[in-house]
């Protein structure tokens, strides 16, 4: 008992001990103000697909627990878990029916407590997903709300009584007809759902709803979790005068949906009620429509959230490719805008995206590994907190699903029906989703070359990528040059070099169509990062004298010493 207590103290000390020390003479701005969440390396785990312990084909908490030493071995310092609360799973847990319990598929609260303890013992923090723009329609609040117009829960959601006629159109991201108002004959009224019919939007104008949510957050914070990711929160506040939006608004619905009236009041209240009372980090999905919006969410003096999670960069990759110059432009603009104030997260993938290497690198067997390593180098050498998606450390790529029957994502299946209804070219649609559907990023984690990639002893809920016999963790553990071991060395590089967290970023040779080149500078420390994003040799014109440049890391056995890069070569130099 006593020993366990000691372990816990040591683990806590490890978590809170600063990872690194900073040079004395560095300029003091909000961006160089040290925080653990700026130094964190977040590893995102999609629990459904990570590891199945009880053999029902669905990943679970015990599965994650069985892989804690693997997670620790990566060197990451925080884990973000996608929702694990009780849910009917219309949207894989993003439809919560009980925020204080664990989804049956995933296990029990005891499993959760063991997971949290196991992470903390290893010096790893836990960030939970809070899905409170909406709940499940099977949540008790909604059941009550829909039961009667006089229910005390009626105003927990947004209702439009049908005698007023049809409500002003609202776009639903996931509905078959994209109609966000669903008629419910029980009380002759429509309810609002920006996502699926089974995800009714909560009414944040109602102070009771806000109090419920803050209580839920405190419940988890009291358990000792270390952060919250607020799902779709930019959409939580609605203009409940329900203005009619201009024709075609749905093509740019974020402009009309994001950062609605009082959103900042709600966040300030959340800060006062929750964030100010615990040492937790906070990040909201989406950052509005402008840099101003993003700053208003995260600048420290506003006392709202810690870091912005914006989609501009990840949205650059399209089925027909993307321009590196464009990608550089987007990342550079965001960095420049946040050079002094606020803080960003850096990512190229998550559970809502297809695989990073397929979209941004090259998943052709010849280049899959080398380009995965290059992209990892990029994520880990940018300013901002890296959010790294599970499986990318193996270079997992899109599985190449051919039939709609391979897909599980409700949003994709609904859209398929919608496309059919409007007489679209279904072959083209299948091709498109094989590239960009989020199920591509949700196939089971490839642990080894045995049946079902070692993910489960029975048929997984979604098919395993057929390349699991060659692409898997077990094979890569044994190979010092694997994508996995490279990932570990880049993570270590970031942890050893505060310049990679806090250093100023400067883009070089910005029009270069192949090479992404930049420096990171903090006090006397100067690093140069060169990344060839393409499959041919390329060189950047950096104007930097490379004579004294020392290679810190590279993804080729003999990294380029003169800046002439081979296909997908990545090199980090100290100048
Ligand atoms: C967010 C989640 C996504 C989910 C949606 C609705 O975008 O990341 O997975 O489907 O919100 O909750
Ligand atoms: Ca299971």
C-alpha cells in the first residue's frame, strides 16, 4: 500500500517536473511562457480500434491498459481519448446517453480508474473528449424533453413548435437530407440537430444545461484527469431568434454556425467553474472563421481556453492532391498570427480524417515509410502542441475499401444514401470516400501479423487494412530503422530541445514547390528543418551556410549534409 502511494507521488512529481530548462535570455511573450500543455506531446487514441481485450471485436479500456507500456515507450506525454461514455453508438460515442458512466463496449468505471492510474504512474496525462454541443437522443434529458412541452427538461434542447410552420432551414452535417430540424409527432414540434437525428443539440442558453455540463466536467476533473477536448464546441451557441440564412449558406455553414451569441460568456463561465479550479488543459475543436476568432478563444488574458485546434491546414489535402506552397502558406500564417499570443495545436490527422500518409505523403509501398517519417518530423518540429493520431507512428495508410459495405461511419452511409437519392455518380463517390472518409483512419491498430492484426481474437467491427502482415508494430519493434522507432527518436528530439516547443519559426524559400524549409530559434539555439514533400530529389535555397551545420536527425541512413534532399527526405540540423 505504502509503496503504491510512494509510486503515485513519484509519478505525480514526474508529471509536474519541467521537462526542460529554457535559456535565460529568451524574449518574454505569452508564447514563451512555459506551460506543461505547451510542452506536451499528445497521442490520440481511438478506443474502438486500438486494442480489444475481451474478444468481441471492439477495442476497449482493458485493451488500452494492456498497451500502456507501449504508449509509454513512444515517449508521448499525454493521451487524448475519444469519447468513452455510455452511448448507443450512432456516432461511435459522440452521442452520449450518460456522461458519468462508461460505454458497455469499452468496460467499466473500474477499468477507467485503472487506466487513469496506469497512465499517471507512467507520467502520462489524460485528456478526455467532452461532447456537449449535443447529447444522444437516448439521454434521460432528451427523453424527458421530448415527452411533453411542459417538461422541466423541454428547454434543455432547441424546439420549434409546428403550429409556427416549418422552421428556418438549418444544415445538418450528418442527416440523410441534411435537414437539421427533425419533426417529432409526440409534441408536434421540431428539434434541432446539427449532426445526426440521434444527436439533438443542447440549449446552452439554459443556465441549467450549463450547470449540468460544468458538474459533469468537475466529476471527471475530480477523478484526476488532466484536460478536456471540447467536441464541436464552436457550434454550441445558437442565435435563437432563428434568422433566415442567405441562399447557399450551407456551402459555408461554419460561417453561420461558429462562435454564436454568448459563446464566450459560456466559456468564461466554464473557466470560472472548472478550468480555474484544476490543473487541466483545454482545447476546443474548431477555431471559428478567422484568426480573431481563434485568438478570442485562447489568448491567456481572456481566461477561456488554452489552445486552438484549427482545420485550415488539414483541409488543404484534396483527392486530387494539394500544393505544398499552399500548405506552407497556411501553417506559416497561423504560426505568425500566434507568434506572440495564444497557442496552437499541430496535427495532420485525427479520427475524422483519412490517414496522414495517404493524404499528405505517399502511401505507395516504395515511399510509405520514408514519407511517414518525413511527416512525423514535420509535426514534431513545428511550434504548437503536437496531436499525433494512433497508428500514424506505424505509417498506417488508408485500407482501400472498395464497397460501401466496408464502411461503418454513419455520416458516410447517410451521405451515400443522399448521393443515391440525388442521382449522383456513385462510382465517383466511392472513389472519393476511399480517399477521404474518416473510416480510413479508424481501421484496427496493426499490432502484429497474426489474425486480425493482433487487434482482436474475433472479427473486428471494421476491417483490418490488408497490409497488416507487413505493416505492424511487432515487425517494427525489431527494426531500428522502422517508422515506429523513428517516431520515438523524433519525440525524444522534441523533448530534449525546448527550441522545438518555444522557438521562433521562420519559413525559408517559400515558393519552393517541393521542400518545406524553416528555422526554429530560441536564444542562441538555431535549428534548420528541411523536408522534401515529393518523390524526386530537391533542394531548398535557404541562404544558410551549411558548413558548420550538424545533423541532429534524418530519415535516411546517411542524412544529407549539404541540403540536397532525396525523395521525402527529412533532416533536422543544428546551425
Ligand atoms: C466532432 C467529432 C466527430 C463527431 C462530431 C459530432 O467533429 O470529432 O467525430 O462525429 O463532432 O460529435
Ligand atoms: Ca472488446
